[in-house]
C-alpha cells in the first residue's frame, strides 16, 4: 500500500468533525474510490494491531455515514474519567470568550464564532463540547456547517432556568448578519499587523465581549 496515500488519509481523518465517505475522500484526493476504500481498511487493521504491530488506543471505524477515528472502546472508562476530571478545571479566558459568543448568539457555527473573535476556535469548541457546556444544534441552513448551542448543564452552572435570564449584554456583540464584514475586517487587520500585538486583530466590540461572561468566571466553570 502506498505510504503517502495512507498519510494523506490520516491527515484528513484527524481533523474531520463527522464521518467521511470513501467517495468524498476519493474526490478530495483525486484517487479512485476502490483504492481509497482499500487504504481505509488497511489503516483500520493497522490501528487494531492486525498487521503484527502494537494496537493503538484509537480505531478507524466505518459507520453508516462513513469513516472516522474514535478512541478505542476498550479504554472508555479512562476517557470518561479524564473528561469528567476536566470539568473541575476552570476555563481559560479564551474559552470563556468563545462561550459568550455561543451563549448570546446561538445557534452559531465555528466559522461564525471565529469571525467574531478573529482566531481559530476548533480547539476551544472541542473543549466546550467535552465539558458538556455546548452541544451540536443541527446544521446552518446556508453553509451546512454544524451549529452549536449551550446545554442544560451550562444553565445549571450559571444558576439560570432559561437563556432569557442571561445578563443583558447581547447588544455588545455584533449581529450574525454582520459577521462576514467583521471577518473581512479581521483579515485586513491581521495582514497589516502580522507579527505585531494581537490587539490589532480585535473586533470593534471585543472589549465588551470579554466581559460578557464575568458571571461565568464567578461560577468557576
């Protein structure tokens, strides 16, 4: 099996949010579907240690929706213990700021959150999902991307019964309709101030937004 092809597949499989079909992967890599399918089965066997090497702590599984890498079911208890332990640690300022955007403008996609903050949010979103503060909320009707909303656990941590009880700070955040313009502004500022202070990439209401979850910090999320 072509090692480069296996590496290319692994690179994609490590970053996808939902299962990918062999057909989609074949179109992306411009390789015939049969070859991709064979490569996927090779990787799946390799991760299970069926080729004589050490079995990994993760698996490549095929579901009805396609292929995706998951942690090995043999270590579910370890993974659960780690994630539950993570819930006791306080969120970083960056995570609180992203959570503020989601709480006040939900449902929102990763791209929409990133447009407000001007930075990549993938890692923070994964953290918030792992800590059960946000969850998937269907797909954006325009882009088709996964949208996110806050959870019941989030409201419990905030000590509120509904989102209507959140502090009235939503006006400090730009409306979703303005996000494309803000994204362009962020790109322009980043290009002009590359290597300079990160403050140059702040959106117009970033300072107000930074205070949006002061209550959450007090709750020690």
